[in-house]
């Protein structure tokens, strides 16, 4: 007899547990959460390059403290690695390209080394404009903000300042009057300095700062044009004995614009909080720091030269009038030159002098 017992229905297949998937999602969320502060806590090391040895005051008292400030305010997330004296290779004139192309992240350099490349800022280097570094630096920064930003648009400009004035340092021949400059071969720090020296009857010689002292010692050149602040650090005081200055408070024959530039892409890739740190310690704050340093070092250098037996001659008011007359053509030629490039040279020259003369 057939059994009437029904087969036991198969148990329904067990539903897969959601726990493993939930665990995966939880882990992914945790990793994503961890990634957010990691990105926020991005760390960066800036390669900082320049053309002078590490013992100069611009390195020790401007760049090093600036880096210390941004390291502190970023809680150590920004650091600097220094490459002084062209340790990344190339020549001083190539620093603007090194920072533009990312070979260096930050450079301290002289725009005038790249002759004609930054014409607007040259107005601050016209003859007899600058009398000191502090006021002159602020004037240069204000001038840059008004009239020279376009020619530096490929960079993040951290500072635009000035050395406070370039004077003459000679080894064997003392300069007591403008006529004594006639025929002297002097190292000139840039295009406008060369034009000014030539207008005064001298023979400008272009050479890197590293070669200057030896060239004077060997008699290749008679001396150098340069700001006071770099006399001790380049040992210029060891190969020169005679120095000249304008009357107290009056402008120097010429000055050298200096700048600290950052690779623009490097800056723009920084998170906003690190950009804020860079900005806080750059611009006018960095210009003021540089100007104060240059003025302090100028006084210290003068004292060191006198203590070592050097002589400092101050030009008379008549000398100043004669030199202004002789260099008037430098202004005229520069105005004509930059006007051909589409700039209002006359207005730029007038603005430079107006800003530099402001109290």
C-alpha cells in the first residue's frame, strides 16, 4: 500500500548575511575619513635657491627667518631646503626660469640680471631715486603693485624690494669727485647700474658676485658698484680701501631691485590653510623685514670698513648736481625704450620718484 506521507519540503536557502558587506562599507568610510585629514595635513618642502653664499645677511636674516615663521605657523608642514650660491646649477640670470619651470620652488634674485625682461620694474633703478632700503623697499612694493604685476604674472611674487642704494668701492684709486670715475672699470650689478656708470664716465663690467673679489684683487677691474650690505659677506672690504656715499639722506647713484619669487603652480597646489601661512609672512611683511635688514647691515658695513682703515668720502652738493645732470640721459633713454614696448615710460619714471620721495 502506498504511503500517504508527504515529502518534507526542502528548507529555504539561507539568505546571505549582510554583515560582511556592512563591514566593508564601514571600513571604506573609515578610510575615507582618515584620508581627509591626511590631505588637509599635506606636507611640503620648498627648494629655496639664490645666487649668493649662505653667510650673506639676505640669507641669514631674511630667508631663514621667513622659513622659520612659515614652519612654525604651519605646525611643521612647510619646510625649506636651501640651495645658496647657485647650487642647483645655472647662472644668476637663470634663476627666474628655474623657479618658473619648477627646478626651484622659491628664488631670491635680481630682475635686472635678465636684461630687458622686466622693463616696468626698472623705473625703481633709475639714477638718484633710492636713498635707503626701508622706505625704498616699501616704495618698490607699492610701485610693483600698481605698475609691474603683469610682467611677473607667471610667478607668485612673495616680495619685491630694493637694496637701499648702490655706491662705488675701489681698491687703488680714491674717488673724491665725479671726474675721478672717468675710465674706471667697475663690476656693475645690472643693466641700469651699467647705464648709470657709463653715463658717469666709468666702464661697467658684468660678472657674477662670486668672481668679483678675486677680479679686484688681480686688478682685472678697479672695483665694484654695490650696496653696502654685501661688502663684508663677499669680503669686498678686504680688496677695496676707498668708498663713496651721497650726502646724508640723499639718493644713491643707482639701486638694485631684488625679488623673492615662488613657483606659481607650487603655490596654487597648496591647501588653503598653507597658502594663508605663506601669504601672512610675505608681501609687505617680508618687504619690511628685508628693508630693515638692509639698512642695519649698511650701517654695520660702514662701521667695519672704517674700523679696518678704509675711507668713506661723501660727495658734495655740487658733485650731486653734476652727476644728476650727467645721468639725465639714462632717464631719457629708458623712457624712450620702454615707451616703444607700449609702456608709459614718462609716467612710470615720475611715479617711481614720487613713491621713493614719500616720507
